C-alpha cells in the first residue's frame, strides 16, 4: 500500500510540473516574462510569478480532468497561502510595489487549450 501511495504521489507531482511548464509556455506566448517558478515561503507558495508591462501576476496552476474541475480547485485556504507568499515576494522585490498586483490562474485539462483567468481571486496584499 505504501509503495502504491508513493508512486501515486510521484505521478501527481510529475503531472503538476508538466502542467506548470505548459502554463509557462502559454504565458510566454502572451508576452509575460517569468520571474519565478515554485516560489515557496513559510506558510505559502506560488506556482508562477509573471510580469507583463506594469502588472505582476501571481499565478496558480491547476490541472484536472476537466477545466471546470480545475477552476473550483482554488480553495479559500489556497488563496490565503498564495496571498501570504505574494506579500513576502513583494517585500523582497520592493520595485514591484509600484506595479499592479494580481492573482491569476491557469487551468490545464487534457485535450484542451489552457485557460488563463486574470484576477481569479482577490489578493490580500499589505
């Protein structure tokens, strides 16, 4: 049982990394510059930090069997964790405070083009 759980976790992790790579390629095609990937701090994490013009997007990537399932997977708890990490990222990149800060999401599903949702939820910055 332990071995099967371990394999499932590894497969899920690999699928998540693949989804993040697809999201990065999608964002780059839309002229975003990737500033960070898998940014982690105590109490929070951000899959992708991207910039386009004067906007910094803290991007959550969700991969599910259907795009609709991916969209509902960003829970309030996850939103708080992203906001905590975004606050820390801005604190260590003071130039970003002058930019528009936004929480975006990229949803990935097999056989579908990625869906980039700007302002997927409100960030708690400050």
